[in-house]
């Protein structure tokens, strides 16, 4: 079967969205199981979800004994459902918390294909979903247990439904199911990450109305029952958390989290205007092969309804993210579906010389940059045993750019895109599952958990008493690994733990104070392990020493 025949066959009906979702699954799945828990956001989200399951309080979000009033509850509910179905909070298996993110990426790819098909046909729709599902950013967010992949899925679903309503504005507006999916997408986006998703969709709708000078179709969105559906999903928790926290959640979320992001670069996450645009080719890779063609189509085909919708989805949201002082690389992800539409639509006709050569150059440069990044990671944090995985990941990523670019010039663009996407997804999988987990200096918390498990010092093993005291290292990944009661104190707390026959972890900078506190308490500690590594959240070199009380035999499992 030729590639064209395959695309024509699999683009029909439900197959196009299903194939796009499958690509997103394959791109994200290796990292779900292989990559250790990440600092800091992922482990904070996972730990807060674990506490929900432990306390059965599904309204107030907490991280240890502190309220976490930054994001709505949606992602925690999804993670709690996932963990309850396939694992348990006691097991501390991060992959169970990541499954909603993987499903969110799959939803984004499928919705992208579904929406694009209404304008460009099923084959182009499928290509759009595949291009989105294979992007470096979405396939990475797919294995991180936080909000962004789910937000992308929900926002893309709402935008795709709005697009289908717009496409059918002269013939009934797309049907009740399409309207229902619009409101479900908006509600899911809101309960996962507040106003971001609805903002993207509202800006698209207003931009279309202004461009067309025609807003009558917006009356046909099912406002009456749609708002009821929206409030039925978001309202109960909003009311419950208002009562449970006496309104403190909204004060902290709006004044303490959202407002600082709009006023300046929160937590040093600032960046100049153009930050997201500069990074887009890297984050879209390997789909960035078609980025110039998509942008050229956006200008030349702006009078075409599907292109116009994609531009109204993309440009206002992108400008908002560029203008906002706080910038993180994933912020623009809810608008990536629009870029995928434009890139896929560009494949309907032969590409011009400028599109081919600029796309080839961009892809080759990006692939080589990623390969260089793999080399840097291996040189800085790997060892000779990692050479095979590093070489394979670098070769695949470089080939995705270089070979894809060469084929874009010499061969049909669809073939070039297919080869680039296959090589890029393989390279990302090898990087995420084959190399990154082997870079031991980056995974201090996971190594500490493993060392304590081997020494029978993990409280959940039922031998050593809880909590473990930790001095000088307070990353959320270690709290997630050791359990909710983990005592993140100082040297005195670590010495007190030893005196009370509990284990302790002490960072080298706290070691002299720990020794003095032990002497004052009249306690002795036996070191069972030393771990060197990097706290990549702040760039500090770390040396962790693991202690148990001296004068006692090492803990042994009771038969």
C-alpha cells in the first residue's frame, strides 16, 4: 500500500482522530514509565493528589501541611481516579499519576484531527492531528503529571468544536453533540487550569466575528444548556472550596498566583517579547519541517474559512502569551493545534521553493541542535555506559531533521513529513526512556529512595518508623518518594530523628551542624549511603548522606 493510499484510507471517519491519538500515545508512552519523578511542579502535583487519597479530602488541595491554592482541582481528581484504578497512593508509582497527561495529549491530537477535517477534509485533518501528537513539546508534557497536556487536550477539543460550528454556520451550526463537546472542553479546561483555555477559545470567537463582521453564528452555541453543563462541572467544587477555605483559595489563586504572572516574571520565569516564537521550531520538532509552509499558507490563504479560523485561534492567544511577563515554554501549547492545522493544510498543494528550502533548513538546524543537547547532557551527567543510548537518540533526532529536510527538497512533502515524524518520535522515545533515566546525577530523590529501600529504611516498608527527617534538601520529589509526613527541617530535626530511632538524610552543608546536634542529644548515627548529584531546580551541587541510628542492627524485614 502506498503512503497516499494509506492516508486516504486511514483519514476516513473515526480512523483519522484514532490514528492521531495513537501517534500521541506512542510519542509520550516511553517517558511515562521510564522517567523518575520530576522537580518541582510534577512532584508537587503528585504529592498533593496522594494526600487527597490518603485523607479523602477532595476539595482542599494541600502539599504536606500547607494549602496549595494555585490551580483548580481538576488535575488532582483525574490523577486520583487514575491512581485508584491502577495503583495506590502508598505505592508512590509516578506513572499512575501521569496517565491523565498521556490521555490529554491523545485527546489533543484526536480533537485537532476532528476539527481540521471539517474544513480541509479527513486526510488533512488526520495529518494535522498526527503533526500535533508528534511534537516535542506535547509528547514531553504527555509524561509529566501536571496540568498542561490535559489543558491542551481540553482547549483543543473546545476550539475544534467551535471550528466545526463555524464551518457549518450556514447549515445549522454543527449539531448538538458538537456544541456539547464545546462546553465540555471549556469546563474541563477551566477546572484544570482556570481561565487559560476559555481565554484562547473566546479570543478565537471574537476575532472571527470581527474579521467576518458577522457574529450571528455565536448565538447558536447552545448558551442556555451549555452554561448549565459548564456550571454543573465547575460549580460544585468552586462552591465547596469557597466554603472550606472561607474564600482563601480565590484570594491566593488570583492575588498570589495569577496577578504576579501578569505583573512580572513570576519566580524568575520572565522572558522578552518573542520568547515563544523563538522556541517554537524547537518545541514543534519534528513537525517544524512544515512550519514555514504553514505560515506562508496562513498569509496567502487567509480568506479560506479553515485557514482564517486557525489564524484567529493562533494569533490572539500567541500575542497574549508573548505580552504576558511570565513565560514558560509550555504556555503556548493550547495554540499548537492551530499551527498543526496550517502545516497540514499546506500539504494539500505542492510546496513552493521558499517553503521547501526554509523548512528543510529549519528542520536540519533544529535536529542538529537537539542532537547537540543530547551530547551535552551525556557529557555533563552521563558515563561511558550511556554512550549507546546517547548516540542512538542523537542520531535519530539529527536524522529526523536532516533526512526529513533533504526529502522535503527532493521528494513529495508528505513523504518527507512521514519520515521526519517517525524518526523524531523514535528519537524522543530513546531520549526519554533510554538516556534521561540513566543520568544519575539528576535523580537524587529517586536514588535516595532506592538506597533507603535497600537499607530497609523506607517507612512504607513497615520496618523503620516515620517520618524520615531531611536537612538541607527539600525537593518535592523526595517528599513524594518518602511519604507525606517527611520532615523537611534542619540539622537539629535530623539529629532528633536519630535520637528517636528514625532515619535521616543530611546534605553536606548541614553536616557540621548535624554532628553538633547529635553530640548535644547524646545520639550516634551510622551512615548507610552517600549520594552525589545536582539539584537541577536551582543548579546546586548536592551530597546527601543517609543515616540510621547507630548501636542497632540494620533493620530487617520481619517474616
